[in-house]
């Protein structure tokens, strides 16, 4: 029974008999240490099937970058880009798209918050002016207010 695989591609904890493994050593000609069937060496870090080590998915990186352009959704983009930035950094993978997602998310969030503040300020100014002027249509300093 095989329990796991170490970082160097060798089987750890295997305790099998009859042509199979014993803690990384084999009897009967199957896999031994970091060699494949037939005694051919595997690539460094290769898995038990001979494939390359699995790299982190780039889905979060792409999703975070795309979401970073959409106003309040940039919060989700910032979170996803930050997560992918850290994961890819640990794996030694390029992380430029994640960094771009982080920067764009911050800029878009600041612009969105600035826009929200401007709209709230403008609406409150109009509401205050209408309270002072009363119902009807009024022209004050070239600005027309229609209050109800």
C-alpha cells in the first residue's frame, strides 16, 4: 500500500510485498526510488505517473484580473488576485497578471469610491436646494431645479 510521494518523486511509507515496494525499495522489477519501469530515470520532481509536477491553477489569476475592471466587483478581483499572487509566488511561477489585477483593482476601487462620494454629495446638494426652494421649477444662477 503506498501512502504518499515526497518532493523528490520517491514513494514514502510504502510497505508492499511480492514484486512491489518496501519503503522506496522494490522487489520484482516495478518502480524503485526515482526510476520508472525498466530502470529509466524520471525527470526531477516527476510524479508517479512520470508527468511533471502539477503547477498551481491560473484560474484565480485570470478571474481576479477580469473582475478588477468592474466597479464594486473589484473587491472580489483584489481578493482573488492577492490569493493567486501569493500561491504563484510560493510555486515560483510568473505572477505579473496577478500583480496587474491587484493594481487595477485598487485604482478602480478608489475611482468607484470617489464616484460614489461625488454622487452622494451632488444628490444631497440638490435635495437641500429643493427643501429651501419648495415644489416647482426654479432657476438659480443658471441652474434649473425641478423639485416635487
